C-alpha cells in the first residue's frame, strides 16, 4: 500500500498544474495532491508532484499522467506500508557531504 | 428498488444522461482551455459572420437594382451563397486548424521526447479542429439566413417583395451593427463606435452598389 509518492514530472504548459492536480486528486485511493513548478521552459515545465493517500495505485497515476500529456522523469520518494516513515539524517549523510 | 432496477428506471436513465452531458461540457471546456481556442473561435465567428452578412447584402442590393420581383430567385441565390460559404468555412477551417494543431503537437512531442497520442492534448487537437470547422461554417450561414428570412416570408405571402427588401436590408444592417457591438465588448472599448464602424461597412456597400447600378 503506497501512502506517499514524490515524482519529478515533465509536462506541457497546458493542461495547467490546476487541471493536472485535479485529475490526479480524483483517482481512487488518493487523499491529497501537491504540484509545485520548479522550472519553466518555452514549451514545457518541470513539476514536483507529491501525492498522499491511503492506497495509491502507481499504474493509475502513470496512466493519468500520460493522458494529461506528462511524463515521469523520476520517482523521488515512495512511502508504503501501514505507517509513513520519514527520512532521517544519519552520520553517513554528513560524511558523504564532506 | 435494487441498483439494477434504478439503472433501468426513467429517473435513472435521465440522471445518467445529465451526467454524460455535464461530463461532455466539462471536457469541451477543458479542451478549449488547453488549446486556448476560445479567442480563435471568436475571430472565426465574427469574421465569417461578417462575410455572410456582407455577401447577402450584395445579393439583395444587386437584386433590388436590377428589379428582381421573384423572391424565389433571391432565396435560391442566398441559400446557394449560404451553402458555399458554410462548406468553405467547414473545410477551410478544419484543414487549417488541424494542420496548425498537428504542427504544435509534433513540436511538443519533440521537446518532451515522448509520444502524446492518446493524451488529452491529442484529443483536444482533434476536437478543436472540428469545433473551428463548426463555428467557421455555421457563422456565415446564420448571418446569411437572417437576411433571407423576409424573402422566405414573401414566398409564404406574409410580405410584399418590396417590403421584404426593406426589412431584409434593415435586418442585415442590424446584424452588422450587432457584430460590431460584440467586437466592442470583446475589445472592452466603446461598443457603439465598433457598431457604427461595422454598420458603416454595410452602408458603404449599399451606396457603392447603388451608384454602380445607376451608372
């Protein structure tokens, strides 16, 4: 059971982020959607989509995004199971940055 | 009542029909928004509506000058013009709009490095090509039919032919004025001024045709 999904998506300017978020939020098993634009090009824009729900169907998400003319660049975060586990900092993260 | 019975009952059928119609209009609105078609359709409507009115104005004034007294001649000529303008609008707009939309879609596919067939963008491109064809074809027919109505009424014996000429010219000029008012509303400027300009186009056409007829 996927409960949270963070996607990096490339989409045309139209349908807008409003229409895209509405289309995703109407899918079964989804409680909320957040779409953030972080890069705008002449014809396309890059958006970060955060989806939260009780039982997210990834295949449905992919299908709906394709219908809206968008493509998934990468799946940046997935939280699944009975409880959402947040990312925690570890000493390794610190050493990796040094 | 079980779920299956409710589906087959009249209120159930009506409810589903209303739902489908609502979904169709929602989808249409989305397609128009995605393709930003509304301003283009407005242009098609005004431009071809204007064409329809002016063409019929020419036919009516020309018929008046040569003294046509048979309404069926004007009705036939008018309907012929309607048909030609309508078909020209439908095919012209469909082909033009489709070519432009396909070009845009292919450019977008190249930019996104993905296939957009089956997406809402592809569906919207197909839909708005038909929508443009409908607006482009229907607008001259609509404005032209307004000008023919008095002559159709003459055929049924409601109007005398010379009265039909006067009523038809008045209706045509009113149509041109209305198109101008609508343009003024779109431009958010003086509607009466726009109305006066489009009305002047009609008056100039009548004047020039009368002068040429006198020569």
